[in-house]
C-alpha cells in the first residue's frame, strides 16, 4: 500500500487517551472502560419477533443512532426475547458501486463479552437481514481483538476470512466494512467515547502486512473513509420488523448537504403470489441535525395491518440512491 494512502494513519498522530478502570478480559485483551455518560453504559436491547430479527452514520453517530433504535425497538415482539445487539456493516449497491449500510444484529450464542470480536465474527459468518445487502467475507475460524488507551483497535483474524479473490477496489470497500464494524462495536460497547477518533490494525493469523483478498496489503493503521458510506439509510425500522401498533416512526440519515429526502410506502397486494405492491403513501421529509447527527431525518405514518415496503431516496450522481425496508404491521 502506498505511503500516501488516505486510509492509513500514523500512530503518533492519534489523540485522546481514555482512562481505564476495572479488569481486563484476558481472552480478548479488551480493556473495559467506565461509563462516561457519552454513550449508553451497555448495549441496547430489543424485543425480537423471532431470533433472527433485529433492527438497524459514521463513528461519531453510533450512540445517537442507538437512541433511534431504542425509541421504538428494533423489532416489536415478545418481551422475553430481549437480547443485546451488535452494529454490523454490509455492502449494498448504490449507482452500480458498493457502499456501506449498517444493521444491528443479535450477539452470537456463547458471547465472550468482547463486542468488537463478536461484531466482526457476525460480519464474516452471518447474513444481513436486508436481502439487498451482501458481504465478500468468508466465515472466520477465529477473531480476537484488543484496544489501546490511544483508541487503536488491533484485530487478529484468521486467513480463511480473506481467502476470496477480489480486485483492489472490492478489497478496499471490504476492509472499510471491517473498519466500520470494529469501530462501531467499540463505540457501541462503551470502549471508545462517542465522537473520538479510532483506528484499526489488522493482523491475519497473528502476522502483519498480509495481502488480503489477494489485492491489498494490510500494513499500518486503517481509519474510516466517509466516502464508503451509502448516501441514505433507513436505520429504524429494520428489515423484517413486525410492528404491533399502526403508528410507526421511521428514522434514518441522508446527505447533510440536502434539505429533504423523498419517501414512499408501498403496500403488498393481498393474495398476490408475485409480491405485487401498490403505492400506499408518499411524501418528503426535512433533513436536520438530530441528537448531534447531521443529515438525520424522522417522520411518522399510520399504517393499517399489512405488509409494506418503506423506501427513502435522494438524487445521487446521474441517478438515485435509496434504501428500503419491508415490514409487517400486525
């Protein structure tokens, strides 16, 4: 990788030392930090309609988007199905190019208490809730992590996860998927204060400078590239949510430079075997800064029982960028 690569960062340039208290998780070398009040003290929880259902921004907005999830839950369902969630990034196509989207997924069985490793493990072996998303990673047989007092996350991941052959652009967006997932999990788990810069050192089978996906050398520290993010997201509700009330609030983020976003809600045609839908309602929503998140939007609709597809869109280049979620109102 070139020394001028914008995705790399010299360790001497990192800022912000976190005070460490409590013990050390020996298996993963994660230092547990006190609740600073900038982030929730623990991972948010959700009521799940089924074990596979959860709900779904940049590093500084992880705590704020968690608040949107907590407002109505990632999925409405039995109270006894409450489980902690992990932020995981996926790839989705925007104008013919892969960009990053995020979902919140259930922590895996036998969770170790290391949110970074757990989120990365889910990223390599799990499946996105939204069928529009995908991942080039293969299941990792092992993942471990540590974090320094200078917010440098060290990830050690097995070589089987990066064994797929990709071209350089595909490999770089896949590595941004990893960097976004690891830093989001650290912020969401309270290991990094909201808004603080962090970076990721990636080891493969314990060794540095591995050539990942046969295309990119993993030397140095990797930071988030904001241009890797999709222009518009629906954060809450997530794909597959079953909502018990007819009143539904949609939260998300769009381009901070835009004044508004277009939205539409299509309703499934009863008895249709082909998944046909009809436009139920459409409109626009203003973009504003909410809870410190630039580009945030929120609007509420009343929907009678049925299945719906919610789509939010914005002009992008010569076409349109959009994100959509299919939900059920019970």
